[in-house]
């Protein structure tokens, strides 16, 4: 039992019965999945203070709730990390990451009487899925469900938000549909061939009722700007705005087209429909977009898929046929379905 259990936490003149420290130090997509889960729990528990320890870049995802505070983190060893996190004086720790240096900090919290509840990782199950491939693709619990389980263990009110049409924002009544396109990902096994993505952009740009916004990092800005210069109704914002401004663009979309990447999760945070393209990885490994329709995941039924849990392994054939087997028409048809 925590020594602080009978005490209340007071912040800016307001008292809270519990102070939950939520730790997720990386990666960007996983922190993005955490955002709607925290919002759900924070709204259901207005008498609980939540402090989110996560990368500074993603703070805008958690803005707007009175009982949520943000603690930007940096890379530290276990003891230094514990001292840094302990300064907020939590009454319970929700470890949403469970890597070695955080586990070390967790042990120090436990030694000081602060209870810790940690996420279940499913590493073995994920790699077993990769080994068995098509033999056993039973969906693993998605990341958001595992976050919810940790909050349940913390005895917080509220529960998993169910998948429903009411939680995915549908196309607005405006005459022009805005399509976001994020062609890049961290690993090549998760990137659709750029020439096909350019064909998709070219075809969509011919529609007078469609505008396209291209998303990417500074190093991809030259490629994306060349597409924007070449085709009508296309704008590239890659490398032009801070993250807060990019989120505003995402919130205004009617559909996002992305790889298995952070942009899928950023759009999901705001209930934007996502048409995602999958190659080396698989949605059933637990990293699909929060509350997204499984039918919007575009993928090929190849015996070699998935070949990696995270997309970071080289293709055994050297040609990434899992991505090259997906046609422009396949992706365009799913986009049309979502827009209709």
C-alpha cells in the first residue's frame, strides 16, 4: 500500500483523490494510441490527476483536459529516471512501456511504497505469429486494449471504448473532400512503392471535388513538394510547420492514407478514417489504428506475410513483393468506399 494513499494531491488549488503517473517514453505511434485512452479515463475520473511522462513532441495530443498534466521526458538510466519521475509525487504508477530502464525505476517506486501496474507486452506471441505466418493470425490484443487493462488494474472508472461508427468522424457536408497522404514509414518493409503512391496522388488530383495534403518529415519534403508542384489540388506540408500545426491539418481531413506508421495513429486520435497499407507487418499483431475499421486495411494475402513484427527485417526475397502486389486501384477503391 502506498504511503501516500490516504493523502490527496493538490494542484492549482484543486484536490485529487489519486495521482496516476502514466509512463510511455516512445515510440511516437504508441504514445499517440495512448492519447484517446487517457482522455477517456480522465473524463470518467475527474477526481484523479493524470501526469503523462512521454516525449515533448507529443504534448499537444494530451492538451485540453483539466486533470491531465504533461511531463516531457529525456533518455535516462533507471535511477536518474526514478528521481526525475518521483518529483511529481504519484500515488500509483501506470507503466505503459515496460522496458528495462523503466522496470528499474518501477522497482524503486515499489521500494518507496508506490504501487506499480505494468503493460503486458506479448513479445513472444507476436514473434510466434511471424514464424507461423498464415497458419495462425488470430488477432492479439491491440495496444489500446492493453493500456486499458493497466488502468483497470489501477481501479479507475471507465473502460475500453467500443468500436462504433459514432467514434469515427464521417465525411463532412463540404463540397470538397480533403484527403491526407503520408507515404513514408521508418522501415522499407512498411513503405508502398513511391511510384504507385504518386500514381494515386495523380489520379485523385484530377477530381475537382478533392484536395490532397501530403504529410512527411523534412527529409522527405523534396519528394512531396515535387508532387505538389506537378499536380493540381495538392499541397505538401512536409517540414513546413511545427507538430501542433500538422495536427490541425490532420483534424480537418476526411480520410488519411498512410502506411503502418505514426500518422495512422495521429489521425485515429481525432476519429479520422484511415486507409492503411500493410506489407511486412500485419494489423493483427496489435498495432492497428485505434477504432479503425479492419476493412480499411489494404494488404495482400501472401504466404510470407507477416515476415516481421515491427517491419525492421530485410525481405527474404529482396523485392518486398508484399507491397508491390498491392495495386493503385485497390487503394483507390477503399478510399472511394470511405468517402462515400
